[in-house]
C-alpha cells in the first residue's frame, strides 16, 4: 500500500531564506513521487516529479527535491523564498508498477514573511 | 492544448437536489480521476476511470455518488440528494496513461456548496 506523510502542516519562512518542506512515503514497490502546489482557490500545479531517473529532481520556480530511498523521503527545497511561493504544497505518491491512483499527503501550508 | 476543464467552477445546490460536475480531460488523455477536498484537508481519492470503464472506485461513497466517462463527452461526477456534508471542492485530473510513472494534470476544481 502507498501513503505519504507530510511532517509539517504549516511552515513559515522569511523572504529570501531557504525553504524545506518534508515528505516521507511508504510504497510497496517502486514509487513515483510528485510535488504539487495549490494557490488559494486555484487548481493544482505540478512542481516536479521523480520517476526512477536522477534522484535529485529540479522543478519549476527554483524548487528541487531529492529522492532518498534509504530514508523513504522526498523533501522539497528552495534556496530562497519569494512572496509568491506562499501556497499549499502537496506531496503525492503512486506506484510505478501497479498504481491505480495518486495518494496525497495532507499538505503543508507555506507562509512567506516579508 | 487546453488543460483539464471543469465546469461549473462554482455550484450551489439545496439539500436534496442533484449535483452534476463535468470534467473534460486534456486532449489525448483517456484516464480521469476525481478527488474531493474538504476545507483545511488534503485531496481524497474518489474514483479512477478510463473511457467507458471504472477502474477503481474504492474512494466513492457507497450511496448517492456515481461517476462515468463515456466514449464521447466529458466525465461526469453525479451526486444525488446532496447533503451539507457534500460541500467541498471537487477536482478532476487526467493522465495519458495509468498512474505508473506518469503525472496527473488537474483542473481548477468545482466548488460545491449545499445550502
């Protein structure tokens, strides 16, 4: 069975400082992992994805994530936060071999302080 | 290439009425997923459909809810006899293949309010 745990429901950072949003996953087989961002009253936009190639994945808007199998983690980082990064972030897992759905974490709300 | 289109964006229904939510997947995508998002919560899987087939409906409530994805036309999520607890944002997503290495593309959602 697949599941995702987002370790922080709220993260607050100052503009210009690094962002770290934590995600741990559980997957029976070979996971595909994704980060999506949701701005208020909007749909979800894909930030980046891991599907078995390079373990360090670069996404849009300066975000990146590293797949660490030994730690079952897929943390999202950004070197310098921008005000426009304030949003809800979801870590998502599916199974690359048998997957029939995408499993969402409960989300992390990112606040950027000017 | 237009993205996933959901309509209506906002829907208000009185208790006991029916709600019909439509989703047109991205061009070339034959796999559709419906998710429900309650306030302050993540997205909960409801159903996964491929053209004319329900692949996984493990997240669908047993009563009042149904989904279809006909050969022609959009996917429809239907909620009969709505209750206040059905108020939520309903998101549709599509993908070109099964969720095994491919990502899903999401629509803007339909926000259902039951009064």
